[in-house]
C-alpha cells in the first residue's frame, strides 16, 4: 500500500506546472502567432511563458510592481507578496494594494 501511494505522489508531482516568480509584461498589440511554450516549465532560466498578443513566447518577467497610472481602487487586498498567488506580487495601485 505504501509503495502505491508513493508512486501516485510521484505521478501527481511530475505533472504539476512550474510557475516562476514575477509577472508577464503586457503584450503589445499583435505579436507573432507562434506557440513557443505552454507553461513556465518550458522556458529556460528565469523566463516565463507569456502571451505576446497572438501566441506564447518565453519572456523576461517583471520582478517589480508596475508604476500606478492614476488612482486605483482604494482597497487593501494584500499586505505582502506572500498574500498573493505565486505568479503575482502585492503592489500599490495608486490608492490601495492589490495582487498584480
């Protein structure tokens, strides 16, 4: 029984997607329509699999919060990066803090 549980855990773990830190840059309008990757796991080093406006390519992630563009929602959804999903960061949005 222990052996079958260990095998099951190995199978489940091998199919888990790897999510690298940082966020994908905003895609430009109209990118190359190629599918270079389907998840972060398919990208080398610290690059993430991101939309390029048409397809998906390995890109260098943003590892800092984007600069607020005016007043955002005045809510406090997070107080640190640990409060956010793995691929997001807790950032000031112009009024409050949200996962981005």
